[in-house]
């Protein structure tokens, strides 16, 4: 990786770049002198080509957004990193997911079409012309870098013996200090240096959290550097203190990209591994699409109630087995998640009549599937909702609305499966085509159950028990309301408030949620799409 060099050295490199097209822009960092990265590793690191005149490195933080150094796009980086928002002045392309740049069968090349700079440090968000699939985005930090901490610096810049390397390189550094918007690092070996072409590349901690973006460096040991240079240090643009800003920029188009009329199932829960052990308030969203593909929308940390999701993880391709799912609910059947897995799982009724639970589901897949039932009778289960309706505190009590309008509950499915059934109602014509959703709205020690009637009425049954008892009924909508057009209903916290919300996917494909539903009913509706 590279960092900003002294002005004289920079001007020398700039002249060379006209021939080699490999120099990083401005006074920023350059390329990492270290070890080549194994094929396929660190696939979120990208190489930028800026009109054939400069090269930089960058990192994919969302399917359609890179983070890099603003100085890469400055007219004269030696004079500062200030740039304007909007389209890049020079054509810029990003090569992503190609550790070896000669492997044109790997990764993808995408134009950069918009820049959103950060004013107080050498940092910019760069929007791609279209989302990138099949590449895991980098994880944003949840803590500040610590002095003495070992980190890894990556970049496509020069090495100690290559002017224009074909591979991504990595080297170990240690954190020297953190001050304001800057992290200072130094190489742990004579071969570790941030060199020309590394500017904008990432520094990662042991858990692969993004801790900094290369800005300037001493470049000792980099090919072509002044032999009298001895500094193996670099200055990084700090990112841990501006995660809200990063996600605020990157999340603005996350929900606008899909056609939500194609959303067949929508389920809230703690799915992504980043949130596996701690419920941070907002929920992730698992979505199955009409073509059989599936996504997890990861919750964001910023405060914008209209942008509750930071990014979309594609977790199943078009035509996958999820096309066979007829009803889905989020569940939690264990207090002890497997190492690295999320706490929440999914219970699914398949078109074969099988009912099964995945103990854990996250952006890396679906784990520990357990069959609860498999019979033709389960083909008639139309709406299912898992909640905390018994004493064990887990969200593993299942409510089922059947095709004939009858209604049953099943206790502690994580242990009992569906062997303990309680009939709540018999055949009820008025409930045919209705929906169930479980959530915590009224402050009871059991979850509430929301019943959306086909005629547009909706009720929340406060503190619902598996035997059908409940402490309070809250009428959310009267008969004939617009809720008859609510095709999908799921409960969870999306706005980051104190209570849970109700999210609705409407018949016209729009998506909205009602914030902080409680014993007095629904409150503000927040429009997410449409």
C-alpha cells in the first residue's frame, strides 16, 4: 500500500505515472510492499483506474459503494484532498474481486459514477454504476484502533521490486496512535510499507474490520523511492468514529434497488453475524423473492428512520430451494448460538408439506435444519408466526393459521417440535386468508400476537399465551381499512426506537412500517419505498 510522499518525491512519481498509469493521485498513500494475497482472499479490496493517469485502491463497503481516499481524485493531491461531490472529473473504473489482476475470469469491472467526500479527512464514498454481487463487503468497525494493535494494510500499489504489480499485497503494521480523524501506523518488518498505488486501500484488524483508509506514507522500501527514505510509517483516515456517516451514504439506495412486488416472504430477526450475540435495537430483514433468490438486509447504525438497512447480502441465487417456501417466520430456539452464527433462525413450511427449522441463519447460509413435521396436512398451514408465548423465554412457540381459518399453537418447538398442539379456534371463515405476526408491543412478559383479518381489521393480543389467553386486546385497524391490502406483515424494530414496529409490504409493492406500536395502537407510518 502507499501513502502520501514528500512533494518532491510525489512530483517525480507523477511524471512517471504518465507512462506507467500506476501512480496514486495526489499526496496520498501509494502501494503496499509486503506479501501477495492468496487468490480469492480479501475480495472486497478494489483497484481504481482513474482515466489511465492514476491508480488507487479502495474497499467495497456496500454492494454499490466503495470507500477510498479523496486525494485520489484531487487535481493536485500535494495541495490537499478537497474535492467536489458528484461525478468524477475523470473516467474512473473499479476492478473488484480480482486478487490477481491478470485473471479476467474473476471479479468484475465497474464504472464509478458518483463521489461523496468527507470534509474533515482524506476520505470519499464512491458509488458504482451498478451493484456488485458475489463479493462480501468489508465489515465496518465497532471499536476504535488501539495503540500497539497489529493490523494489516492492503493495496494494489508498488512493492519493493515491482513498479506495476499485478496482485493485491498485504503487510503487517502496528497502530502507533489515534488522534482526531487520523490513525498512524508503522510497519512491523523492513518489507512493510504503504507505497504508490495503495492510497485509498484498507487497514484491517484481526477480525477484518475496516480500521483505516491509506492517506499518506513514508514509502521506505517501495520501488523507486528515495534510498535515503527510512520511514515505514503511514497516516490513515480513521473510520470507526464516522460509521454512521458511511452507512448513511451507502444505505440511501439499498431498499430502492429491488422490485418489492417480487417479495414473497419478509421476516425480521437478528441474522447477520455482526449482531449475533448483542441485539442492538434494529432488526435485519430476510426476504425471499419470486425468482427463488433470497437476501438479508443488514440493519444500520445511523439514526435515519427512513434508511434502516445498511446493505443487502445475497444469500441464495435465482432458482434456489427457497422457491419452495410457502410460509416463513423468524425464530429463536436456543440461548447458545454456534460459534460465529447468529442467534436467530427460521421456521419454514415447504410446498411438500415439510415443516422445518434452521437453528441459525446469517449472511453465510442456513444452518442446523431440523424437520418438525412432514405430512400433507401441513400443506394447509397458510400463516405461521413464532414468538415468546410460554415460560422459557425463547421465541419458539408457533402460531399457525390454517387454510380453513382454524388456528393452532405449538409450545416450545425447539424441544417438542409440533407435538404439543393447542386448538385456539376451529374453522373460521372470517380468518381465511388472514395473517399472524408476533412481537413485543404492550410491555407484557409474553409476546403479543397481531391478527390481520382479510377484511382489513387488525388486532394485537397483548401477552398472548399458547393456550389462547391474552391480557389485552388492542384494535390496530377497523374493518374495511387499507390494511386489507397488506400482503406481508412482520414485527421488529426498524427505526431504532424504544418499542417494536410493524413492517408492511403492500399490494402495490410499497414498503412502510409503523413505528413504536404499543398499547395505544400504531403511530407514525414511515415510508421506505414508493
